[in-house]
C-alpha cells in the first residue's frame, strides 16, 4: 500500500510518519516547501494545499490519503477566512484530487471541536448534532460536510486532545505543573476529560485504512477512559516516580484565585467536562495500545 501523508512536519504528522511506516505501508509525504525527504518516507512531493490544482501528479498511484495538515485550534491572530481556506476548502480540493487519482480512501484528521466547544455536557457520540463554537471547529465541520458530498470513500476522525512527546499548548502546561514540586489544588474537581495518545491515534488510522467496507462517516477518536484532572496529574507524577501530591480546594476558592490572577479562562476549562465515546471506532476493531494513565506516565518519562 502507498499512502500520501500531509502535515508530516507537525506534532501529529511526525509521529504518524514514523508509526505508519513501521507498520508496513510506503509513505509519500506532501510538503509545502523543499526539505530533505524524511527518513521514513518513500518519497516527497512539494505542493501547496491552498492551491491543490496540481496535486494529480503528487497523488498518482496512491491507495489512500491521510490528511493531518491544517491550522490548529487556538492559534492567535488567525483570521476566520484562513481557517476556512486551509481547513475546509483545501481539504475538499485535496479529496477531489485523491478521487481523480483513484485513491481508495481519504482519512481526514478532524477534531472533536467540530462537534462541540471546549467543554460539553453529557458524553459525546457521533449521533449528536454538531455544535462547534469557534472558527476552528466550524472549519472542520464544514470540511466533513464537503467530503460527504464527494463520490469518494472517506472517514473523519474527530480526535480529542492528542498527547505524546513534543506536545504543546494546554497539555504541555499541565505537564509543567505536574513536574513542579508543589502540591496542586485539583483533587476537588470531579469533571472528566477525554484524551488521545499519539500511539492510539496511529492505531485508529491503521484500523480505518484496513476496514474492508466503505466508511463515509465521522468517527469519534478518544482513549476509552476519561480522567479527572487529579488523575492526570497523578499519572504524570507516577511517570516521574513521585506521589500524586494533590489536595481538594473548594471550587469557589479555586475560581477566585484564578480570577484574581487574571486566569479565569483556565478555570472555565478545568471545571468543565469533555468526555467522548469511541464505541463506533472500537467496533471496527480498533485496539488502543496505550491506556491513558500509562500514556501520561510515558509522556513524562520521555520528556525527563
């Protein structure tokens, strides 16, 4: 099998390149600018996803496309038009080029933010009506709907927060807190959050690539077990060989402290749940190789 991979220089794409190549397929990476061909790639092609009219040659002979490139959530100063151009329109045009080239399947790395905001009441499933709250989520949802209109077998993985070596953003900040020697006042927060290990995401992509029947659907991608913030910290500190060292603090007090320090946005995130149910993906035969606690512990050991 010959796979085309976009986004191979990003946090997720770099891992997918190594992992998928180790599983057997040949990989052709689609790069925005000239660069040395990654060691795990069979070949590399230069192209601009914002101008995908010349992608036919890049996709010649491809069996499937894995599309992980795009503008990430939370990038400051990005106009809404850029999200639409790169996350929506470029995705649809790339899928059209894949169809013309005879690709068997198009795997789109979408986001749970196509379904909800940064928090959600109840457990998220594919059957729930999507209600994105920002330009990023809306651009991902629009790309999914565009794929559904094409005569092409596609699957969109609505991934929750992905973690692994090299992670940035909120997970990197949580890892820094867990690495600190201080006790953390998070034991009183009962809300749970779903995460997705890089290894589990790669296994999910492997699963949908191997599915024999046409998919043409959205699939939630999340580790099967959601954790509280205290459980995440405990797992991270276990990876460092330390005790959890967390304690409860009344929610009102914690909110006041964060608000007084100008970080009320942090309270909004940590006090809200976001639990996603991957049952549909599991039913296809997905077997996540990493439990969340073990994955978080391994994350800390890798960065140590």
